[in-house]
C-alpha cells in the first residue's frame, strides 16, 4: 500500500496506518525477545485453514541512488516497500527510510 500526497497536508488517513505499524512493531519486538503470543492473545484471532504463503508484489521505487548507507553512489537502487510519497515536496518514505526525490517520475512519460 502506498499513499500519494500532494501538498503540505495534514493527512489524517495516515494516523490509522501509523497506529497499525506501531502495533506491528510492538508485536515484532515481543516475538524477537522470545515472547510469542499465547492462547489468550490468539483467542479472538481469525482462524486460517488450508493456508499457504502467497507472494504479492508491493510498490517500491527504483532509480539512481546517492548517499545510501549500503549502496554505492551512482548504482541503481530498488527500495523497500513504498508507504507514502509526495513528488511536489520531493520526498518518499519507504519501509526502511526517507528518500529525497530529484527530478520527475521517469516512468510517467513526461
């Protein structure tokens, strides 16, 4: 899921997404510490029968990167999942970090 923003905002729809991501982060921290969900935690969780892992593409950005902590300048970068961006304000927020957007969307045909 990506959200395109235009202009300075505010963007109240991000509040719900931020709350969900905080809950996910808290759950991952607990599991990382070895505190897995117990029967009480899962009591009201939906049941999934005959399940399998299913991969779906998620939006991301690609472009030539400068100043990335792990990718050399001038190399093509494929970002982690894109959460929000505003081309007019020149930024994108992916799962991992903010990016400054320079120029126009190369895929837009403009």
